[in-house]
C-alpha cells in the first residue's frame, strides 16, 4: 500500500516500539493516531511525532470504543491498526496469582481482541484494511517464569491466525511481527532489569519490519515475521 495520507492507529505509541513505528509511518507520509495511558507522556510523544493523541487503556472497553470514535471524527477513516500495547509479569508458576494473570491477559489478549474487533468492523465495511499485531518471539517457545506473558503472546499468535482466515475474503491483511529482545522501557516499566548495549535490537528495527510489510502491494502480504538481533551480547 501507499502510506501517503493513510490513516494509522497505533496502541501504546507513546514510547518504545510503538513510538518507533509511529515515527516511521509519519515519516512515510501517513496520518497517525497513538494511544497510551499516561497523558503527559502521550502528549509529549504526539507533539514530537506530529501525531494525534488519544488517552486510552486498551483493557477498558469504553476506552476502546471512544478511541475509534475519536479516530473517525478526526481523520474520517482508518487504514491501519497496529496492536502494540502490552504489559508483562514474570513469576514462577508456584508464585503466580490470578490477579496478576488476569491483568496481563486483559491488556495483551482481551485488549488486542477489542481493538482488532472494532478495526475489523471498519475494514469489512470498506472491503480493505490492515491489522498488524506486535507479538513476541515468546509466542514461539517457552521459558521459566513465562506462564502469563508467554501464554498471552501464544494467544495473540493464535488470534492472528483466526483473523487472517476470517478477513482475507474482505481484502484485510492481518500480519504478525515477533520481536526478540528490544531495548525499550518495557523492562523497567514491568519491574525488570535489562542490560543495554549496541548489539541488541532497537524499536527502529521493528518499525522497519512493520513499514516494509505494509508497503508491499496490496495483492500480497507477509503473514508472520520474526526479528532477531544478529549477534546480541548480554
């Protein structure tokens, strides 16, 4: 697709991977809306990007519905949804509590579903559109302390498969991007430490993958793409 004047909605766009994707699409000529929960951070990101800010929590259905109303009111249309917002909790199974488990699934799975559902309503009606789910290489394997985060990403990968099967007949391209470790504030936000060095992926590499997938002619699409660092040092 031609990204010039295309309308893109990116969840979790105030920092990290979402911010990098937003910048890449703005630079390509797209009109971009970003969502986030922290209003101050969101507004600062929107000013820097030249994007439209919508304060919203993807885990809250009323916020999701309002997000789409604001996008359509402001832009009049929608071409691209990038489902990027996500959180994580990393605990051993014996320490896992249901509150933490359900909180992660509310954002990473239910939030993705609600955002995808509302975008699909628009895309099916207009018989074209693009959904990009930012997942993780955690959806490809297991690891200790991964009960809830990894399970949520397995769920997103599964939903993406189902949406693709449903929506292809409506010319809706549904794509999945699996980043491996990326240097962002995700770790600090979720109470984790991260060793930072120049060998690890940045949000820009993931943004490049998303932009490249979108820019392919609409007759084709990349169903799934995993992005790894070439030779990461921890």
